[in-house]
C-alpha cells in the first residue's frame, strides 16, 4: 500500500459503480421493451382526468365512488378507536337519550338504525333525527370535512343539517353515496350559519377561522352595532336556515369587536369539541323542499 491508498477500497468502489450502471442499463432495457404499455397507462390516466374534470356527471359519480371506498376503509380502521372510547361514548349517548326524553315531544329512545321523529308544536314543523357514526374527521385543515356511516339508503340528502349528541352545531351534509356521507364541518371557510344571541334575539352570522384556527372558538359577525353583548351570553341557531331554532352553538368570550361596516363581531367558545366527535345526528326536515321551492322558485319560460 503506497501513500495510504487501500487498493481493496478502490476495487470495491469500482465494483459498486459497475453494478449501479448495470442496474440502470437493465432498467432502461425494461422500459424500452414495454414502452407501449407505459405510454398507454399515461395517456389513459390523462384521458380519465380530463373526462372527470370537464364532465359534471362523471365527476359526481367518481366523487361518490371515492366516498364509498374511503368510507369503507376508514370504517374498518375506526373499529379499534371506537373500542378504546366505548365507555365514554356510551355514557354520552345515555346522557343524551335522557336529555332528549325530557326536552323533545314524543321522544322515547335513540336507535342509530332508526329515525326519531320530533314535532315542533310551535311551528307544526316535523323533524326526524338520524343518529350516525363518524368514521373520519379532520380538524387541522382550513376546510375540514368528516365522513359518517349513513347515506342515501338512510334518506340522507345534500344540505341537511348535522348536530352533535350535545346538540351543538356540527355542519351540513355535502356529498352522499349509498352508505356514507361527507359533512362540511363548521370548521370550514365556506360554512356560514344564521344565529342569535339568546338573551335579546340579536341576529348574526356564525363563521370559523376569522382571526385564528382554534377548533374550540368561532365568531359571530354582522351584529347591529347598537346591540349590547356580554361575555357569557349564549348563542343559538336562529331557525332561518337549515338548522331548527335554538340549537346550541357556544358562549361569548370576547365582545364588541368593531368592524368597518357599522356592525359588531364577537368571539365565542363552542360547545362542541370537534376532536372527540364519535356520533352525530342528521336532521331531516320534511318541509325543507317545500320551503326551498317557495323561496327559490323555478323560473318557467
């Protein structure tokens, strides 16, 4: 060995380079031999993408099929997590059953496989609450979506309101397949819900992520600037949208935040903890289509 150079090390390094070049050569031969197949796959995928992108029907079918597949996958993965939280979930459902028995007319039990009909004697409007299990939930994004294990076979439709076992606002049904549905969570930039401050019926709009992305906080906007708000005031749904009146939302934690449009904003602590949701209630309103048709009539030429 001269000048500290190890001939065995040089030989080993040369051998490694030789094998690397040999592997690259074999890979190139393989690609060249089956280039027609690879080109077919590439153009096929491009064709599928363009078809889905430019055709609403194919896009809808693909989205629903994806929801079905993803929903099944997350349903299986969620089994272990459900067992871990089984005790807490059972306690929550038992408490909710007792609460609904005393507050909703004619309610005797909650069965996740059946509808529970509730009649609002003030407006003669009949609702049906359908319990569903959350099989996927995101809370860390700007636009959060969750998946539940009920779909069109259970009568679910796009736009239906969703609440939690604590009767807090969750969001709206977005897309539906036969056995699953996705929910546009309250924790989503496009979710906007009509609410009131309970003590004075002051109207406002509930939004999330206005100044921060804390999953336990939201904001009520567009409150007239002459309204007096106090920390601790309860905020509930107004009944002017998809949600029945009086669904709990949260309590004000910071009030009278002035804006430039002669309205006030306030921060509130949400009653729902979106990080622990295991079950939700989908609200079916039998008069929703009639009301929507009246408010948005079809123009006949």
